[in-house]
């Protein structure tokens, strides 16, 4: 029996995701597809535009056999921890034979080479990354610079900077660390990049980011929004937005501001990922800003990316301190959100084969 695992956010589910599921099944000759999916919050620090139970239902209707929630502690983490948490769950199920991920790269061997280089020179790369961050370079760029330095490549860093390639490398690293027998499989990404901001009206394949940007655009009415995204999303995603409000990070602003002021500077210092006196700016700007967007851009700097700031905002809202993050980081459960009616035999296979980690 072949079972392919897919790690996703589906924020929201679009045609590219459906293509990914179909290609993953075909490439691996899979009998079943298990999706590990971010729930209410995502890796880039965003609130999910659709609730996790509806997302799971939409995924099942578009080709998945089972949807498992990626715990928030991993779903809102950096790429490395996001990937490790998801791969660890898939590995622990005991029945997954492949992991299929979308990437901009054309050859999985290139990603495997980078992943192996990191694991072979981890201490050196971590040291160089810290040295670069001391110079004011943000952690993502510092990591890329350190890795390219170790690999002695100067002109071609594309594989290290494109978002899906980054996650693909992290999935491979996680599989190696876990000594997993699961085989990684690359699905070539079509037309759009993960972080494309603009949506072409006629595009069948568009990024989740560009679709979200249309759905939360306050200058458009609901009909205009749906017309713009209709070619890029499946019918059930379309129908959801016909009848429901699209959630956005702006909806979090009042609650976020309250939590920041309640925590004060001393409490903010204990929040996960808050370092180097950032708590002072987090508190000061909360007093001066009038919206979520204004707030995150007032804190963004060369050292602190928007994704990092947005993740910190979620940690503040959810009360995730450094101590709590360290304690919750080890998980040994898989929360199933939805199973296809005619795929329930997966439950028996998991029960008979799953291991604790």
C-alpha cells in the first residue's frame, strides 16, 4: 500500500493545490492521500481565512483521504520547525510511504544536496548565521548567506531563496534527522510563486497570497472579489466565500493591542521569538498605531522580517512564551479533522502501525 503525505496550509485551497494532490497520487501510485494541514493560524503569521474544519472538508472533497491538523506550535513556527513538526507526525503514523511537496526547483537532487550540506556542516552554518545577524542581517538572509558560503556558491542562490524550495529542503532535512524511510517527491510548481502578490483575472493557477489579497481588499465589494478569484479556486471554496466573511489579520488588531498593553514590556520579553530588546518597540508602537497593518510595518526592519513580526503577534495573542514553546514543542499525537467516508480503513492501518515519538 502506498500512502502519500502532503503538508499544506490551504489558506485558501485553490486549483494549484488540487493539481498538487493529483500529481502526488500519480507520481507515487498512491492508494491514499494524507494531508497535514495548518489549522487556525499559519507559518507566515496569518490567521486562516477559512476555519480549519471547513478547510478540511474542502480538502476531502478535492482529493484528500484524511486531513490531520498540524499543531499550532508548529504551524506558526519558522520553516525549519514547521517542516520538522509536520514530517514527524507523518513519520509517526507508520503508514506513509512518500511525502510530495511543490517546489520551484526542477530536480530534487539539488534540494537533497543542499539539505545534506547543511546537516554535514550544521555547527559551522549556525555559527556563521549568528555572525551575520549581528551585522543587522535578518535571520533568513543570514542563513542563506552562511549556507552559500559553506557551499562555495556565489552567483546561484535561487534554490535557497524561493519559498517552496526552502520548505522542500527542510522536509528533506527532517526526514534525514528522523532516519525516516519515507521518500520525498517533488511536484513542479505551475505558473505562480508562493508569495506572488498580484492576481491575474484569467489565471487558473494563482498563489494563496494573491487570492487572499483580493479577498481582504476593502475597496472591492463581495461580487467583485469573487469574480476576480473565481478562475483560480474550486467551486466549494468559491461557495464558502459567497456565504461567509473572509477573515484577516486586521480582525485581530483590537485583541492584539489589548494583550500587548496587558503584558507590558516585562511580559513581552518572555514571548517566543522576542529578542534583543524588541519588546520595547512592540510596546511603544502599540500605543501609537491604529491598525494591524500600520503596526507590523512600524516594527519591520532590515533585521526583522514581516513574517517574523506577524508570528510574534500570534504568539502574543496565544500566550506562547519561550518557556511554553519549549515545553509544547514535543508532541505525540495526531488530531484528525476529517476522513473521507470510503477511506476510513486508514484509521485501522494507523492504529496498527503508529508509533510514539
